[in-house]
C-alpha cells in the first residue's frame, strides 16, 4: 500500500494484478477507475501527486519485468526492465526513483531512474539475493535497502548541488579486503580444531584395535569349524559303510522272499482259477432266472417313473413360459423408464444451458449499462435503483424456476425409486417360483425314494438265495458248464464299463460348460454393480454442481466475479463435452450380444442334456431286462431244487433199507466236501451281489449328476434371462 503526500488517499495492489484507489475522507470509498492486469502479480506500488494539476499517478512493479505508470485506471507508460523488480521508492524531492531488483536465485542490485521517467537509469550492485525492502530518509540524504541475504545497505545519496570539500574526499578510506575478527574467536577456532584432530586419532586407533580382535576371533572360529566338520565327515562315512552293508543283505533277503512268494502265488492262482470255473458253471443259471424277474419289476417301475417325469416336464415348461412372459413385461417397463429418464435429463440440460446463456447476456447488458450510468449525473441514481429492483425480481423468478426444476427432478427420482421397488418385487416372485420348483424336485426325490425302497425289497428277495446254497451243492454234477455264457457276460460288463466312462467324460464336459456360464454370469453381475456405482457418482456430481451454482449466485451483484464463476463451473463440469448417447448405445449393443450368446449356450446344453437322458434311459432298460432274465433263472433253479430235494429224500429212504455199516465213513467224507463247496458258493454269490450293488450305485450317481446338471442349466437360463 502507499499514501499520498496529504494522507487523503491510499493506493493498494496485490498478487491478483489489480490496483485500487481509496479516498479516506469519503468513508474509504473506492474512487477512480481500477487497473487490473490478469496473470501478473504486483509486489509494490507508490503514488505521486502532481502539484500543478492535483492528479494522482501510480507506479507499480511486479512479475512482468517492467515498471508501469498508471493514471485514472489507464496505463500511461511502460518501461521494460528485463528483470523482476521487487520494491520502489520515490525521493521526497521527486527527482529520482529508486528500484530494488528481486529476480529469484540472482543478485539484487539497486537501480536509480530519473524522474519523470524516461528509461535512463544507473545500477549499483550490492545484495547477493533479491531485495525485499527499500526506503529513503525524509531529507533525501540516505537510502536503506535489505534483502533475503540478511544484509542492510546504507547508500549516501549525493546530489549535484551538494558541495564536498577536498579534505572529505581525501579522508575517505578505500574498501578493505580483510575480515576483522577477535582474538577470542581465533582461540576458540584453534581449540576446536585441536579437539577434532584428537578425536580423529582416537577413533582411528579404536578401529584398528577392533579389526585386529575380529580377525583373531575369526581365525579361532575357522579352526574350530574345520575340526568339527572333519569329525562329522568321518562319522558320516562310517554310517554310510554300515548302511551299504545292510542294504546288500536286505536285497539278498528280498530276492529270496520274492521268489518264494512268486511260486506260492502261481500255485494259488491255478487253484483259484479251477475253483472259479466250477463255481461259475453253477451260478450262471441261477443268475439268469433272477435277472428275468428283476427285469419285469424294473419295467413296471420305469413306466411309472417315465409318467411322473412327463408330468413334471409339462409343469416346468408352463411355469417357465409364464415367468418369461413376466420377465419380458418387466424389461419393457425398465426400458420405458430409462427412456423417460434420458428425456428428463436432456430437458434439464437444455434448460440449464438456456439459463446460463440468459444469465451471461443479462450480465453483459448490466455491465454496459453500469459503465454508461457511472458518467451520468446524480439524478440517474433513482432510475438505476429501479432497474436494480427489476433485476432482483428477475433473479427471484429464476430462483423459483430452479426450485420448480428441482422439484420435477425429485419427482423423477421418486418414480425411478418406485420402478426399482417393482423390480425388487418381481425378483421376489422369481425367488418364490424357484422355491416352488425346488419343492417339485423334492417330490420327485420322494418318488425316487419309493423306487429305492422297492429296490431294497428286490434285494430282500435276492437274500433267499442263501437258503438254497446247501441244496445247490448236491446238483453240481448235473449242471452243465456254461463258460460261453460267462464270457458273454464279461463282454457285456466291459461294454457297460465303456459306456460308464463315456458318461463320466460327458459329465465332466457339462461341468466345464456350467462353470464357464457361471463365470459369465458373475461378470454380468459385476457390470451391473459398476453401473450402479456410476449412477451414484452422477448423483454426487449433480449435488456438487448445485452447491457450486449456489455459491456462484452470491456474486450476482458483481458481474466480473459472476462471469468468472460461470466459466469455472463450465470448465469443471464440462471439460470435454458430453457423449452419453454413444456410450449408452455401445453398452446396449454389448448387452444384447452377451444375452444372445448366453441363450444359445443354454439351448445347446439343453439339447446335450436330452441326448444324455435318452442314452441313460436306454441303459436302464437294458439293465432291467438283464435283471428280469436273472430272476427267471432263479425261479428255474428253485424248481430244480424242489425236484432234486424230493428225489434225494426218495434216495435216502432207499439207502436206509440197506444198512448203515459202510455208509458212515462215506457220509462223513461227503459232508466235508459239501461243506467246502457250500463256503465257495457263498463267497461267489457275495461277489456277484457286490457287483450288482456297484452297478446300482453307478446308476444312482449318474442320475444324481444328471439332475444336478439339469438344475444348473435352469439356473444359467434364468440368470441369462435376468
């Protein structure tokens, strides 16, 4: 700041590049026109009052590397300095203008300009850093300067009219190159130097001693480690020799044991093969009869199962059609809501743009009117006040319009919330439909449990075979060998194993497809979450814009500040324009493409599932037929057992007539043979039962996997439709 000579006016400047003039005698009101230079930071100002005219002339310096003369808010003269000027002061005689250079990271000389300014100056080097303050005494004899280097310089201002005697000139001493210090300062420096030298010597001796002690310790440790490692190596060598001898002995013993076991195994294998052939010849016939009975029962329950499945599929298809119709209606409603929201946003943006244009236009008109009215007489003040009232009313109208638009926006948001509630309700209905489908699946599981109970009853029937074991051993000589049938059954078992492996491979492929669809579903859910986050961010930006707009409205009485605020708002919220329509079209296109792909994948999985179900049904039919044949064979064996039982009783009656002298020894031998044969037949029947249980377990596992695949496919279809 700077005062005039009569202290009636004060002039101020600052980092904003503006120069203002205030009249202290008129309640500190701003007088004259303001001078503003954007992009420049002024650091100092002074004011000079012309005695002849009484007008004030201001001189300012700043970051533009020039000295400016300003009068009545208009620049009059500019002197380029080629460096940054920091401080200025005018002598009281108004003949010389002193300027301090404030170039960053450079020395700060002092310049003396001739006043009035004509561009000529003398420069005196003094400071090693930018000048921060400069002042002159009231009698113009001395000039004081200080800078960032912490030095204060005093200059003797010599005028031409000041007479200096020859003796004063001769008595002036030249500048000295030496620096004067006290003896105490030198003694302290010498003592500090000696102390530092002593510390360096002590530290060097200490370091040498530590190095020597560490070297000795290292040598001792190395010797101890070498001795320790040598002893450990000798111990390990001895252990290695012992282990190698034990290894050789163990290898020899193992070779002998292996040879003995191989011979024993070969002998046992031959015995087992012979006994197996005999047992298989006995059991094949019985197995065929049991298979025939099992087939008939299985056909009956398969028919019932097929009827239940057909009714279930028809019910599921009807429910699926209803759900898809509801889902299509919901999607159309969502699309309509999105279109209404987009139109509302476009109307709001157009309204905001028109309001901004009207506001800018009114601001420009007000500015022109204000500039013209300032030069008019005092009588025009009444009319200007009336116009200000009109503008205030316009501002109130604009506020009411903004309030109305905000209310409409809140209504739109309320409608969007209601639509979201409707969507949530539909999702709840979808969950209830899923629960109903699960209930139907549970009913199907109960039906399958009943089927399983019937299978258990079938197994109970098979347990009656154990009763016939003792009778069957007596018919061994009368049953023909059936090795061909056994080989045929083995081939069928191999074919069934091949089919099971094929089913496992298909199931793995279906699992991979389901995992892929689930990952795609997860990606779609992540995309939905990101879209919701973007919506929240947009709402936050709208709220922030409202707050900024409210702050900008506070500058309605100051056109320049209002215009700057509007420009900042535009740069902040619309940096690169709006491309929302193109972004929405791309997102919609990508969504449609993903949906088509998922629908095609679901259809292909359905077709694969139907094919696998048909193959599984054929396999079940074939297994049931084989069970029917086995049951029939069991029935035939029962008949033969009854016949042989009666024949045996007749033989016992005949034998009892002949005496019992030589029969005792033969009966004991036969009883032992019968007992051995009975045990062998029981073991063979147990193996057959285990094979049948394994086949049933595989079938139930396959059915469970097919049901799981069907449920997973329906879940993927519902996710894709959603």
